[in-house]
C-alpha cells in the first residue's frame, strides 16, 4: 500500500493495490484504489480541457500572449506571432524583442494596478499599418503577477468606418449642389421672375435638370448600397454577354441615344458566358455605353464587343471620344470621382457609374480594365472567368 501511494505521488497513475489482506487493511487498500481511479479520471479530464483550450487559443484570430512578473514570455499563439513577430526562443524581457512601447506600457499599467486595461495601437509591419485593439488582464501565480494580452486586429474595421464616413460626407456634398441651385431658381421665380415671360420657362427647365440629377444620384447611391449588401451572397445564373448586348443596344437605338454616333456590335457565333444575373450585366453595359456616348463628341464611333480569351469572357466598350489621362485612369473607379467635373455635371453624371461597374464585375468574379489615350478614345474591358462547364472559344 505504501508503495502504491508513493507511486501515485510520483505521477504513476496506473498503480493499484488490488484485493489483498484482511479486514481493515483490505478496506484501506480498496479506498486507495478508488482514490487512484478518481485521480486518473480528473487528470484525464484536465488534460483534455487543457488540450481543447490550447487548440482554441492557438486558432484564435486574435493574438494572445502572456508574460510573467519579469516580462518573460510564457505563452503566445500564432496570431500574436504574426502580429508581433514573436519567436519561441525568446530570452529575457519580450520588450527587447518587440519594440512596441504602447503594448509594454499597457502591460506595465495593468500589472501595477491589477485592473484590466485597453488601448488602440498602431503598428507598422513592413508596408502595412495595423490598427490593434489591445486588452490586458493580470493574473497571479505563486504570489507573482503576470499579464495576459489579447490583440484584436481592427485594421479593416477602421478602414471601413473611415470609408463610410467619407461616403456620407461625399453624398451630402453632392446632393447639396443641385439643391442649392434649385433653391436659387425657385427664389428667383418667387421673387417675381415667374412673370418674366422671357426667362421663366428657362428657369423651370434648369430646375427640371437639377431634379433629374438628384434622381440619378439617389438611384446610383441606392444601387451601390444594394450591390454591396448582396456581395458574396450573389449566386448568379449563367448568362451570355451577346444577349445582353443585343437587348441594351436595341433599347438605346429605340430611345434615339445613338443618333449622333456610329455604333458597331462585334460578337461571334460562340456564347460569351458569365456567372452573373442579367440585371447586373445589363447595368454594367448600360453604364459603360452611357459613358462612351457622354464622353464622345458627335460623329464618333462606339464599338461593343464580346469574346472569349484565355479562359475569360470579355466585354469591351470602345469609343473615339475625349480619352482619360493616365493620372485620372487610376481614380475613375472611385466613388464620385470625375475627371472633368463641369462636363460630367452637364451630362448628368453622378461619378458613381464606374464604381458600380467595378462592384458588379467583382460579383462576376472578374475585373474591369481601361485603356485610353487623351483625345483619341477609351476602351473599357470587363474580364470574368468563364463559368465551369461553359465551352471556351478563343478569338
Ligand atoms: P460619371 O457619372 O461622371 O460619368 P463615372 O463613374 O461613370 O461617373 O465615370 C467617372 C469619370 O470617368 C467620368 O466623370 C469621366 O471623367 C471619366 N470617364 C468615364 N468613362 C469615360 C469615357 N468613355 N471616356 C472618357 N472619360 C470617361
């Protein structure tokens, strides 16, 4: 019995006394064995829980690390390693290895006060600036105080928040301009110009124009919001660019929008298939064609093409218009960007058309490219992978 008790103390949990001896001794032996069973069970459970916890923390998106009372690293997960560049074989204080004074300071305050603390920290790693939400909590073992820190990467969140704020500011600004203009004309009319037969209709015409701009803007903003809301969740059917082109161009011809230009359609016999819904594809072509017309002086040529190349379905809209400078080409897909504000306004532009095209194209799993030369013309091309099962025809 003494041997078994000693073995258990030394961590050999498989030792048992077994049915031996008589009377009290036999009972004591059985009790020791039950104790050993109980101990084995608890230790197995603890091991399992520790393994589960370990796996959980290791797989966390958040970086987690712990330091002891002398700032020696006692634990860290993969995310912490990635964010802070920690290595396993750190000697001494971790602050010598990771020069992030804010995190060191946070841990120090937490250790001193014994209270949890949090701070937002900017961290430069190579070319990337991370924004981290760092939270530290202290813990005590054997009378000494260590600190556990959790680092939550909020870089994308902050970027999105900034974009949203800018977007709202831009929308408000863009809506204000036509509203101010409408107000000006209304005040003039109210002030007596309504009886000025030489001008009153002209003023009303201006108001009408601004209302149209406002309507276009609101409709584009709503479009963009809708596209963003459904992004990723869109499961488009397979459609053929040739059909979309035929429908859109017919619509334009019927509405007389192509009268001042020559419009060529170049599509082959093979289907040019895209995983996308017909409505989104129509909107892409409509925005590109509308721009081609707006930014091409009369008598120009607009060519719409669809073909398959290198596993991609390609839609092209080419014009012989004013072109886009290299500097502007970098920015035209941004919301509200207009190369020539005055001209875009005159033509009822919102600066959102190409942002919508870009988003929709991403929904097809593709991208939009632009080639252009100032004064000569522009070619927009939408490249999206040919969906599985659709035949490819080069050319
Ligand atoms: P807008 O409503 O102003 O046309 P878009 O987002 O559709 O907004 O286009 C952004 C800007 O890109 C336009 O203001 C214009 O300066 C430029 N642009 C777009 N398409 C063309 C084109 N085909 N030719 C020349 N410039 C273009």
